[in-house]
């Protein structure tokens, strides 16, 4: 009989059992009673918010909120939502995310407590979802990069196929035009019309060549090239491209490794990037373009975050980086800026940046873009170094 009584006394009370459960939770728990006052919170809550166990005299939830609001990115919204939560009725539930200045993210989940239609108070649960949210953001970024790469690859296949077919038609037009030219009097009216046909056909052939370049199927004559020497030799044409209101600063890393590439296409990359940067600075006050050449070891993780970076090997690369102080690009513009014939200007200029991507891709390189509206843009082309 005595042993049964001792066993009964050793069993935890219902209240103590609930206390143990609440203290064992991995989430922070705050309990507000039916009078709207703080009834208590567990140790995890104290750790998450950096507050001591419930101090004497702190019974008002708004006082407690005022003690911790300085940690949050938007303290005013936190105070406003905390005040509004006091009016939760029935079995309403309120869920929100709290962003901290140090980068943490908490989920605050609040629910009113009732028993037989009697209000018992409010339960507030805080869960640290920082890791989960960052993982979601990373997954979203990776998914967007994969989609962008697949879209660009599909456009490349389409552009290459169309260019080949269209080029065959143009060759037929030009061939017959050459045959016809032999039978026409040079100064006749027909000769003038024929000249227009041949000129337009050659322009279309040039466009086909650019489309093949974008698709990575253009003709290349590879040789060892020094990018510093190429840029220096182009200084005269670059000055004309920049105009009078745009200043260019150049910085070349000494002893830069050579790359293996096509000279004409490398010149096209430099000219397209500098021309694009100059156009971005076409304002009343002009702007500045910075051109840098340097070598860098590119890791697998870095290349995975670049356009066309999935199919290249980690290793040493030569980087051509062109930055401007122009208007910058928005998120939607950045997603489309490498698409063929897409332009942010009133008048397009052919394939432009899409040709840069195609050339980089055909040389086993990658392209990176960093831009913000009102803060300019930076285009970086990484090409494998000759080692």
C-alpha cells in the first residue's frame, strides 16, 4: 500500500509534464494569458531573442516586444503586428516571417487558445527558419540559372539552324547575281538594281555569320593571343566608340597568360563590350568605362554560377572585365540581355551581347553579369588560359 502511494507521488503532475514538454521543444514558445499578459516563455525563447528568463514586473507583451525590436530589420512593423495579434479571435492563426538585421529569419506563428468557448489566452511559437529559407533561395537561384542556360542553348540551336539554311539560300542568290552581272551592261539601270541585290545579300550573309557566332558554330582560326596586346592595338577605334563624354580607364595585369582563340572574334568581344558600356553612359554628364584584364583560377562553384559554366572545366582563366557607370539593368533586363536581337536601346545594333556569349561559349569560356539599376553594370568574359 505504501509503495503504491509512493509511486503515485513520484509521478509528475499534469502541469509539470507540460512544462517539461515545452522546455524540450526546439522552438521558442511564448504564452499570453486571458488577461493579455505574458504568462511565461521557455528557455529556447530566451536563447533565440537573447533575453533573460521572465523578469519580475515584465508582464506586458508590448514591453517585451519593445525590449527586442532593435534586433529586427523592420521594428515598426514588428510592433504593429504584435499589437494587432492581441485581437485574434476564435481559432484564428497568424503566421509571419521576422527578418533580423544579422540575417536570421524567424517564423512567428500565433493562435488563440479556447476551451469550451472560453478564452484561455494566446500561444506564440517562434521557429528559426534561416537555413531553410536560404536553401530555398539557393534552389530558386540555381533553378533560374539552369532555365536561363537551357533557354540560351535552345536559342543557340535555333539560331544556328536558321543561319545555315538562310546562308544556303543567300549563296544561291549571290551566285546567280554574279552570273547575271556578266550579261548586264555595267552602266545600265539593271546593273544598279543588281548592285542593290548583291549589297543586301552580303549584309544578310554577315547577319548569318553573327548568328552562327552566337550559336558557337562560326568559323574560328585559333592561335595563341595576348589579350593585353589586342586591346592596346584597338585603342584608336575604342576612343571613337566611346565618344567625347565617356572616359575609359584600362588596367592590365602584368605577365598575363595567353589564350587560344580567333583574333577577329576577340576584337569583336572587346568592341561589343566597350560599345555597350559606352551606350549605357549616354547621358548629359557622360560617364566612365573601366576595362580590366587579369588572370584568375576559377573553381567549379564559381563557374556553375556563370552563363554556360556547366560545360567547362575549372582552372586558370583570363578575364576581360568591362564596367560602366551607366543606368544599370533591372532583373527582367538581365534575364534577356543575352538574347539575340534583344536591346534596351531605341535602335538595335545586331546581336551585340549575344555574340559575346556565343564567342565565349565557342572558346570554352563563360560570361558573368553584375548590374543594378542606377549603379551601372559589369560584364566579365572568362577565357581559358594557355598553360
